[in-house]
C-alpha cells in the first residue's frame, strides 16, 4: 500500500504569515511555487522553514507529518547550529581545503599545492609532469562541485590546464590522486570511495554521531551523491553497514547497481584505525564542536580527503528519520 500524502492544517501564525507573503510579495511567492513544481506544500515548507526542495524530496516529506519533519537536521538548521556551537575561526579552517591539508598533512599523505596566481604556473607544470595526473578542487566548494581529474603528456598540456583553471577566478588545491585500497575499490573502481565520520566534540569528549560509506557510480570520479553516487550508513561501534544505500532520492539499493556488491552487512576494513584517525583530527580543533571528516583507505592506511561542516543529509535519508535529537543537551 502506498504511503498516504498528508494534507496539513496550518497553524494560525503560519496561515497569517503565508497570507501576508502572498498579498505583499505575490511575484516572489509565484517564483517559489513555480520552483516547487506547483507543489503548495513543498513551497510552504521552503517559505516557513527554509527547507530546500531537494531535501523535501530526499526526506520524503510528502509522507511525513509536521512533527516528523521538524526532527530533521535540514541545511537551514545545520547552518544555524554550526554558527551557534562552532568557533567561526576554526570552522573556517575546515571550509578551506588547502588550510585543512596544511593542518592535517600527516593524515593527508599526498603531495599538494595551492593555485591562486599566475606565478605558480611553473610549480604546477612540474607537479603535473612528475605525476602525469592531478586532482584539482576549488578550496571552498562542496558536493564534488568543480572537482577535476587532469591528464597531460607534455609541458604545453599542463600550461593549458593551468591557464584554464586560472581563468575561473578561483583558488584551487592541486594534489596527487589517491590510490585506494582494493577493499574499498570493489564497490566502484573509477571513484575514490570514502567513509564520512560525523564527530561531536564537547569539552574534549569526542563521540561519533554517524558514519557512512560513499561510493561513485560507474565511470565517475567523485563519490558524492550529488554527483550520482551512493551512500549507506555504518554502525559506528562495529564498522558494519546497517542500511541499504541511497543516491539523490529515497530509493533504496541493496547492492551497488553497477558492481553488484552488497551494502547491508558488509564490514568496513581497519575500522578502529579509522575511528582513531577521526578522534585525532577532531582534537586538533577543540572549538569545532560538530564536523564531518571524509577518509579514503590506501595501502598506507586511512587518508584524510577533506573536512566539512557537519553533514547528516545522507544519514537521515538512509535511516528514514530525523536526527535532531542527537544534539539535544549537547548544543
């Protein structure tokens, strides 16, 4: 039987707010409604609570009550939470991929450089000639946006690559490509498959909120769900995958649709070593209460890929419930 779609009665305050919004800002309201595909409930959820349309679909809000919806850590709530509990200066470190690499160079375990001016062309060309392949990322973006895997056979090819990225007017971190361990590559060989650990650090007492495995789709380099990848939740205590995977929407995948490797019940390798690495990283920024750490497994052990503001989108989608309660009494 299909889940019922809720038809909610608005509170008096919300009804008046939306009535005034439509009366005073009719064109803006019309734009919101249009972007919501004419879905009035989705439009009102965005106007009243700042819920992104993608979140509404991803969390299947059409079939959840108002009380259930308010248990979710939406992006709007996450941003408010991070402003309240995270030190702004320390959060700026993990929001800058180059500064993260500098602070955690022992866990980064690969060569990297910053590209921000034409004077660095020579260093970039030499780096490319030595490696034959480089990964280039905007230092301040997320969800796999702007990530490039570059190849060239000669100096002119690398100079051309450098000119193209400099024309974007952004700062980039350029690094060696991670060669992942076969135990992680088996889900999808073309992407660097990672484990995301969400940590909470309260007065030096560090705990793992959630963990998940992320792997790309066939032929893709990035593992992020926003780029078509898949994500499944891991039990932080054991390192065992405890949910089927999801991608951008609520659909469930018991196996990777390309490789056929199962998700549910699989044991993550070297789990205790990964937890230790996450705890060590969290301790270096003691005023950063809530943060996400992305690690890839190589022959040398767990390697830090990057860090971000805490992120629970995939976890909540996989579990089918909100995780706001995890912060009660801790924020």
